C-alpha cells in the first residue's frame, strides 16, 4: 500500500470508529443500557483514540525538538557568517 492509500485507509477507519463512538455515547447518554458487545466496542474505540492521541503527541514532540535543533543550527551558522564577514 502506498503512503497515501495507507493514510486514507487510516482516516476512513478513524472516521468509522468516531461515528460508532458518537452513536454509542448518544445511546448511553439517553439512558440506553449498552449490551456487553456494545460496551466492549465502546472501550475498544476509546482505547484506540487514546493510543492515536498518544502517538500524535509523541510525533509532535519529536517534530518540535527537530525544529528547535534546526533553529539553533541556523543561529550558529548565521553567527559564523557574521563573524567571517567582520574580518
């Protein structure tokens, strides 16, 4: 599978999971007692959402570190350039 296809597939899965999650939550909010299968599905959906959120948070943290390193390197190179230009 290509990255684009894989990303589209994950997006479709996420949308389906969230749609199902919203239905289950709405039913529970209206006081409908969920079946054991529905409760298990609700738990699985929530666990998947938490895992996705944790993964995205880690990825974003890594990207922020990479950006800070690049910014620091640019500042160092600019300082070296400025020092070379003053001589």
